[in-house]
C-alpha cells in the first residue's frame, strides 16, 4: 500500500503529465490500483478530491468530453487536468515535488 496520502498522490500523477494533462478516469484507475481499492465509492471520492483541487486553483481543466463509456456515469463530463504554476509551487512548499 502507498504511504502517501491520496491527495498528494493525485497531485504527483497530474504533475507527471506536465502540460499534456491526465484524464480524471486515468487518475482514478491509478489510485485504485496503487491503494488496492475498488467500487463506485472510491471513483466518486477521487472525483470529489479533483473538484476540490480544481476549485482551490491548484489544477486546471484542459479538455472535457462526455462519458460515453459510463465510467463515472453515462452523460457525465470527464475532465483532463494539469497542474498550474500555483499548484507546482504548492507541491514544492509541501515537499510533494
């Protein structure tokens, strides 16, 4: 099991993609595998955490599309995120980068 908290690991995953970004479902899949989790609760928990990071101004959305595979639910919006300058600074401040 990973010893880093989930929010920190999410930031690391997003940071690793630099300017390209990473889809929310890709972040969720990686977390569920690394933390040995499964189910709708943990998919939803990851989305809530991503929404928190987005509303905090740490990450930004670079692309959106409808969830036609029903990963989070048919017709929901999928987001591709990247870290912004403020987010990179916060990662340095908290020793995540």
